C-alpha cells in the first residue's frame, strides 16, 4: 500500500510540474502578445507622433485638412507634445494639381 501511495504521489508531482510549466508558457506567450499589441497601438496613436516632432493643427476646434479651409489672417492652434502654439496664417499656397 505504501508503494502504491508513493507511485501516486510521484505521478501527481509530475503532473503538477507539467501544469506549472504549461501555465507559465501560456502566460508568457499571452504577455508577449499583449506587449506587441500595446506597441502596435502606440505606433498608431496620434499623440505618440507628436513626440516625434509632428503637430496637430486645428482651426476653431476642427482639424485642418486642406489649405482651402483657411485664409490669410485666420488663427490656428498647433498641438505639439508639450503644449500648444497659437499661430496666424500669413499666406496660403495650394499645390498645383498634377495633370495626366
């Protein structure tokens, strides 16, 4: 009876070790995947781009997406990573359209 109990304890110990190892590997894989997704999201973040020297330009609270939205004398707000810059449009030049 003692031998059977020892065999069962040994078997249980081996199963416990495999379970710990499998759980540890699964956790490490999930953690690595999570970190990759976080890094990917940070790369897509508009505010993360501000730290790299880019700015977010708005006119009256709306994003500026075309030179046709502003004229000389209009005020702009340029959002950069550590604050805002208020600017005034002194001129507008539109790119010439490419002719095909």
